[in-house]
């Protein structure tokens, strides 16, 4: 979550039948409808003001410094309107059943000081919760739903540990050659740091744990979305349900921006502009890879949504262990796996 870099993902999930016990039927399908990053305070700023007499005066530079304008954007009166606009125009417009909000921290790195930007982001988080709680208390039951809006907090640290752990377990089940190949893929750093002149110095410098985890999460998500049949199979251990993905047209530009530059589709430069077809030009305009600089934001929101679905699938798997007559199904019993799943979903 951020104010100038707020990423969100809107997904439609199809869960398996709770009465089915077949392993393949426990998989879920996640259709990504929207997936983008917003700047909540990046809109146009007014340059004129109207007096009571109707005369418009041009704002002068002496009316206030840039710092004062910045503070005004994050004042409670202005930020509350920003949060309300985001909830009503972006979140509730999709008529969601569940809304996940990333849990924010007050301190990072063990520091004692609370940064100003941290206060602003946490203020936005509190406003989002307040607005959604008001909606839950005042709205009528939705048609066909009969169920109130479910708003939950998601711990980004827990989500990261979950997917990194799942991926490591999936790798350990493969042969040694595949393990070495995938681990080398996880060590690839973000595309933002691909400057050739700095390659030698970065090769000898060990990245921080935080940066390494961010790079690993980006690599994991790329492994899910790079193939034609997109799914969590690369990070799913045996006997665990997986999630299949489909990406809607509105979310495809973000997916292409996330993929490595070598794999992302781009319009090839040609000395003869007449050779470029209309389809090539349209595709190039739909790939704002250069505009999306912080891939970790869009990665985190996707992984958090996928983790929520995966934790729900764990519940389905636990239910599937019990047959319709209340007896355990021998084909699905794995005591160690069940204990691990119970521990994972215990706090959900």
C-alpha cells in the first residue's frame, strides 16, 4: 500500500465443490479483471481561484511553497476525500465479496523513529477501514448475496514467507538439475537494476535480505505468468491444490510490464515506419513497462490475493479429507501435511 504508489488487484475466483474429493477438482481458477498501480495524489492541481465577484486570479508562486501544497494533499480533510473516492470509484465499483487491505507497519528496520511518510500511509489505511466499515453498517444486503462485505487485513510478511516457503518445497521435490535452474532464476535482480556498467560491482556485492526477498517474489510471480497455461504449479508442492490464472484485457498491460524484457512483447523498431502494422502499434501502446518502476508493489498485491485463495483451498482440502459419511479418505491422508495446513489457517 502507498499513496503515490497504490497497487491493487481485482480478481474473480471460482472455487471447487466442497463435496468433491478428487485431487484435481480441488484447484481454483482466478481471473484477474483489473491489476494496476495508482497515484492517489497525482491528479491535476487547480491553478486559478474564483472570487465572490466572479473575477479569476492566477495563483502566484508566493501563495505557498511546494512543501505547503504537499502537506495540504495529506491533510486529514483532503486525504479523507481521496480515500473515499478510491473506495467508491475503484473498489466498490466491482461489487466485491471480499476486500483485502495490506497491514502497515509503524516502524521498519528496528528503528525507533516513525517516519512522516509512514504516518501518512497508516492514516490512509485507517481511513480505508473506516469507510468500508461505514459501508458495511449502512448498505442494504446486496441482491443475490445476502452476505455483508467481508474486509480483512493481510500481513505482507506472512504472505511472503508463505510463497517463498511453498516455492522452496516445490523445488525440493524436483531433480537436482531443475533445482539449480530455478534457484538461479530467483537470484535475478529487478529489471530496474540492469545497467551494464554496474553489473560487475553488483555481482560481488551481496544484496540485502529485503531486496533479495523482493527479487525472489517477483521471480516467483513471473514463473506463474510467463507460460501460456498460467498457474501456481511452479510453486505448488505435490498433493497441494494449485491456482490457475487468466488475465483480462484490462490487466494484461501490467502482466506484460512485469515479465522480463526479453519475454515481454514489444514493437520492434524499424527504419521503415510503413512496415509497422496497426496491431503492433496498438500493442506497444498497451505495454506501459517503462511507466511501472516499482514492480514489488504490483507483485505484492497479486501475491496477497493469491495467498488468500490458497489459504481458502487449504480449508477445502481439509474438508475433502473427510468423506461424506464422516470417515477419512485414505487417498488424501497426509498427517504431516494436515498439521501444517491447520497451523497455516489457524489465524485466518
